[in-house]
C-alpha cells in the first residue's frame, strides 16, 4: 500500500465526520468567495464609465435636478462633441414590486455616445419613414417614431419573459401613475460592466407626463473630442454655473461611478471583517476534527511505528489528511461560488454590473483552504510524530 492509499484509508475510517468536515469547509469557502465577489463587483462598477466622457450633475446631490437649458450652453464649449441627458425613473413592476430593475429616460444623443458599449440585437421594423440622426443605429427607427417606445437589455427581456413589440406597464414611484412602454429594440452589452438589465426610454415622454414640461435633467453626459482636455472642460462647465441656482459638479464618468459606489459606505470593510471571521471559524472546525482523529488513533500510530514507519512519514500522513479535507472543501466552495454567482447574473437591480467572482478571489479562497489545512494539521501531525511507541501501545485494548 502506497502513501496516498494509506491516507485515503485513514480518511475513510469515520466517513460521516470526514464528509461533514469537508462540507463545512466547502460552505465556509463558498461564503468567503461570495463576499469577495461583492468586492470584485464593486471594483467592476468603477470601470463602467469611460475616461473619454464627462458627467455633469447637481453639485449638492444626484437627487437634485438641473435645468434643460444647461445642455445648449455646455454643447457649444470647444472640445465637446455632443451632450446627452438622462433621468433616473425608478418605477416598479405592478405584478411584482420586488422585481426591480433600472430605468432611465434619455434623449436621442444618448445612443450614439454609448454605441461602443451596446449593440442592438433585435428591433421592430419602422411603421413609417423616420429620419435616423447621423451616428445612430438605423434599427432605432421604430423606437424614434413612438413616444412610449423603449429599449431593453437582452437579459432583462429574458428575465421578465417579455417579447419584442410587447407593451408593458410600470408603476411610477418618483413620477406617480401607470406608465405604458412598448419594447421596440433589444440591446446586448459589448462590455459586461455595462449590464443588460436596464430599460431606456424617451426623456420627452417623462418630461411631458411626469414633470409636466418643467424640463428637469438628472445628469448630462459629455462626449469629448479630445480626452486630454477633460480636466479643463470639467472646470469650465462648473465655472459656467457656479453662481446659478443649480451649481454643477463635473467629473469623468469613471470618477462619477466611483462616487456612486462610495455611497455604499463602509461595506467593503464590513465584508472583509466577515470574511476573516469565516476563515477563523473554518480553522476551528478543521483543527477540532484533526485533534479528534489524533486522539482516536494514538495506538494505531504506535503500531505503525512498530512496523517501521518513521516519524517523518507519520507527520506527513497526518498533515496530508488535513490538507485533503480542507483543499477539497476549498476547491468545491471557491469554484462553486464563481459558478453560482456568475451564473445567476445578479446585479442589485441594475445598480451594479452583473456580479462576478474574479479568478484571483477563487485562488485566494483555495490558498486560505491550504493555509487552514496546514495550520489545523500541524499540531496533531507534530504530536503523532513525537509519540513514543511505548506510550502509544499502552492504550491498545
């Protein structure tokens, strides 16, 4: 019998305990990597934006709007190619209010600016001749011809069970009432971080029926001709409205997204603390299991040494048993977290990109399992190696 076979036989002595310990490590590492996945997703959220675009919002807070008149004043600045506007809508599905997803009212300039981030995979044929602005996908002709039309992400379409051309009704929260929307196009994200669970619709529809023509804008997106002038343009825009009723704050899209993520507060710190607590719990469980196994096998170690097994061989055998249990659980838990989380496509209702677990997080989880195996097995392995044959055989019944 070789070394590895002997280790497997020893692990099978108490199958129930071995399996339960393996499962406890699996669940713990699953939680550890899932928490790490949240941190990975928050980092991905910062990458959603582009450094070639600027975002202008109200200097006080995102919840305070800005006048529509700002758009024309920003658009004439040298270096600004185009300006798009968007408003958060925040409606809910009347059939299931908990089934939340993001919706934005946008103008026609929005789609050409974000053409590199999304591509249309389905679209309704236009019912009449519609002039499609330069730089906009011709598939949007039907969307442009209908005020209540909308464009939805492919995953949102599948999740909600909708179909192209279907009219769906949402219940307004910020803007009360029933809001019908007809799906005229479906997009697919070119970048995972852009997400595919968002609805875009005409800002004019929101302005006329929700804001009663008051023409308020949530944020302006500035597409730049020269990204190198981003910092100067941001200062120019903010200086232009410094003394107005709605002063502005302009920053790169990445900085804007990073600030949005920062509103989650100290969540990363809390998650790291919980992760450390999980690791400590794994260590206690594994160490307790190995110590129980050592106490039950004292006489067996004496017999093995009597048969010629050296101290070093006994040390490696006990350590290998701990490593197999923890590494096996670590592999199952870490890889299971990646498959489960990325397979679900959960994205906090569109606030974040689809959740993901980076391979670096998986590797960290496996490394933690290896470390736990080494630490939990080190003491019983050392005790087994130092055990004297006479003392061990005293316990033989």
